[in-house]
C-alpha cells in the first residue's frame, strides 16, 4: 500500500469529522492525486450544491496545474495535520 493509499484509509478513521473546507480540500487533492480525468467529468446541475462545491474544488486544483504526484504529497500532509487536529 502506498503512502497515498494509506493516508486515504487513515482519513476515514479520524476521531472527529473535518470541517467542510477541509473535506473539500481532501476531495480535490484526492481526485487529482488519484489521476482522475477532470475533462471527462460532468458538471453538476445548479441545484446540486454539494456536487457543485466538490466539482469546483477539483477544478481549482486542475487549474493550478497540480500534478498527481504533488497532489498526493499535499494530500498526505493534510491528512497528517488532520490526524493531529482531530485525533486518530
């Protein structure tokens, strides 16, 4: 198991749920780090607020030019911060 996969598993076992902004950041970094194709993603409807926030976070990471490798590094670092903040 890679460090990225391990971090993805660890985040599910935090003692408390991260706030919405932290969850969005995790989502965007995970999608890029996992190498998912943003160009193939369907934009959510105007009434799908949760989907729209997630889509926009993913788009923000893609627009930054974040590589999958860099996204994985950032994801792992964020998970470590959250483990300290919320307990594991």
